[in-house]
C-alpha cells in the first residue's frame, strides 16, 4: 500500500474516485458507497456504481480473443509513450479535475490489469486539482485485509474496517477448518488461456485454504507463463480457468474455441468432470472482499458434496466437452 500525498490525506473524504474494481467493493463494504463520485470502466459492483461516470477506458479491444489481447498488450507496452501516460489505459484528466475528488483509489500491482498509481499521480498533478492518491498493492490475503484497514483509516472508518476484516477472516477460517480432513486434490489455476498463464499472487494461498495443492503457483509469487504441455504433464486432478478480466460466460466461450478446446480435452481433469470455468473478473482476479467468495467457490469445486454456496451457482460452471 502506498499513499501519494498530492495533498494531506483528508480525515474523512466525502468525494471518492475509485479506479480499481476491488477498491470500489472495499468502499462499499465500509458503508461509503454514497461518497463515490467516479469509477474505472471496469468497476461494476455494487451495481449502483455503474451510474457513476467512468474515468478510464482501455486503449485496446477488451472484447478480443485471449491471443489477440495478449499481442495487443505486448505491442502497446513495447511502443513509445509520453511520460505519465499509460500505454494501456486512458484517464479522462479533464473530467477527473471537474469532479474534484478528495481521495483517488488506484493500484500498484499490475500495469496490465488497471491504470498504475504513477500514471494516476501524474494525471492528478496535470489536472491542477489536489487530491490524496491511495495505491493498493496486495499479493496475499493479509495484504487485502491491510488494504481494507488502510482505506478505512484514510476515510475515518477504521472501526468499521476492522469489523469487515474480522467477518472475512472468520469465513476463511471456517473453510480452512472444514477441509483439513479432506483429500487434497492437485490443482492448476489458469489465469490466461492463450498463451496459458498460471495464477499467482493470492491464488496459491486460496487454493491451499480450499484444501488443494497448487501445482504451478508459489505463495505470493507472480503469475507466470506456462505451456499447455506443462499442464498435461502435471496431470492435475482439477483445472480451474479464471482468465483475468473475463466473465463466466466469456470464459466458457473462449474455452470452447478450437485452439483452447483441443488442449483441454486431452486433460484427465476434463475427462473426469473436474474442468471448471470461473468468473475471474468478479472473483479470483479482484483482490477485495470477494476473494473470500472465490475461496468458498473453490472449496465447493474441489470437494464435491461437502459445500454449497450461492456464488458457485452464479460464478462457476463445469465444462463438459
């Protein structure tokens, strides 16, 4: 977590811009949803925030295939750009200035997933409007808890933040306790499909807490590129597809394309009914309160008949090819 003091942090900011979906959910969980005045183009939870002006947009087509997005992102990151200008996202500086926020929430984890803290800070200075920029940078569940507490502290809602964290931790502990006597399936969590990427950061921790063994991720390690041949050779008991930024329906469509399907059908997990698509956009990719929903969904997938959560019905689907 980093605070960029464009001016002194307000004790209780009444005008908040969130440029990160997880941060928007944290603000809502703290009971500060009415103070949100602007959002990123990807902020969509709670649904009411979609009525707010979107201050960012992607410079590439986010509706393209995995491979096309991968190539577009690579080209953008390798092209020249102006200092302080994101290669992948455009920020409406004029609208940001007109909204006059007291606090801007952004991230410092991944330059591909959302606009970076440095780019936001540069845009704020260019806008001429002073604001506090709070950058969230979790790589573990503990980091998520700290982010919630830090947002609460900056917003004058620390007591409420402690309550939120305590409830989330209790749900985590309940899953962790129940799965300890279960068999631990070997799991591959795939965060991108073409080319494939193994999920990192908080995901290996979530897999462990759900009673599984992550075959490719390292605790708090970054996501990294692998090959489908590596997945086949590891022979996981379960394969979970959670491509970054993809909804459940979009993941299902992408998985069914010939280039991906021909890889998946060779896996034992697919033949044995343990290949699942999960909404990465709303769950696994979003380091906020719903990472606990991600944990519960994964526990239900890995231990059939032992759990039942509403989120599993909404955000996960077994793929039968």
